[in-house]
């Protein structure tokens, strides 16, 4: 179990770093948006590239922030039944939901969105707007974001199995309690 928990910790570390990047991207998107609006109203100048940059940052922090949100257990959950379950029942429900719904869905969406990116990359797709940005880099964010979310799902499965086997969290790491 220790190697799997080490893998889980590595995935958690990666998604923690992605979450930090996403937090800064929210600030950057706000600054770009405000600066673009001020320049447009003060000087009558606007750029499609700056507007598209805002959209791209939004796409990145939504797609990459999903895995961070899942890691922090702050995702949307319908808790009507969940809260009535025991702790072991909650762990089992999380395990089933992640194994049979989240991970397969994320992998399917990553697989289906890959040709969408590849086609854009092959033709060097750019925005149809004057002064717009390249489109293929942002299209790569979709499959990569789903892979990161699936990886965090793997980490959560490992942690739920560890908890069901009696491991407890000590200093944000799972350890077997001393007996």
C-alpha cells in the first residue's frame, strides 16, 4: 500500500501546484480584463488578442482547477444520501463513484477531445478574429485537464482504499496506526 500512497501523494502534489497556478490565473484574468476595459474606454483602443487571452486563462483555470477542487473535496456533491451514511459508507460511495463514473468519464472525454486538438494543431488553427491568438494550444487544455482530473481520481481511490484498510491521515499523509 505504501507505493500506492506515495503515488497518491505525488498526484496530490502535482494538482496542488496546478491549483496554485490557477489561483494566479484568476488574478491575471481580472487584471487583463480591467486593463483591457480601461484602455478601450480611455484611449478607444481594443485588441481581440487581449479578450481571447482572458478566455484562454478562464479555460485553463476551469479545466486545471477541477482536479485541484476535487483534491480539496470542494466539488459539487448531492449530499442527500451521502450525509446519512456512516464514514465507511461514505468512503465506499466515493470509491464506487470515482472508479465507475469519474475516471471512465474523464478518460473518455480526454480521448474524444484529443482529435479536436490534433486537427487544430495539424492546420495551425488561429482565431478568425483580427489580431486573435492561436487556437490549438487552448484546445490542448481540454484533454490534458480531463487527464489531470482522472489522475486525481486515481489518487482519491488510493486514499479511500487506504482508509477502508485502517490507514489514518497524519500530517496530510496516510499512515497505519500503531497498535
